[in-house]
C-alpha cells in the first residue's frame, strides 16, 4: 500500500499515512487531531545511485531535445 506525506497547517507537523491510491486525496487528520492538512508532493528517485552525477549535456551542433536532439531525424 502506498505511503502519502501530509503537513498540518495548524501545528506544522509532517506525517505519513499508508492508504489505497483511491483514498490519497481524502482528508487526513494529523496525529495531534487537527483537520486542516494538505497532501505534499513527494518525489521518488527510481534507479541510479546518489553518487552518480547527472550526465553532461552533449556539445556540438543541433541542440534541442526529444528524439531530434541528436541527429536521429534527417
């Protein structure tokens, strides 16, 4: 079951709840009993490692992004 992170607007505490995805936007009371909470946007890194630097941008002509950034389009 996924875990979601919430912040209480009343006391400022951050807490997590495990709940089904269908209930992720339902109201959540903080552990101190306050009802004014907001779901936080969590970022998740998948794959790689923290010690690996991001790849350097390729130099040379063309530029751009998507599939046409490296000359695959004629």
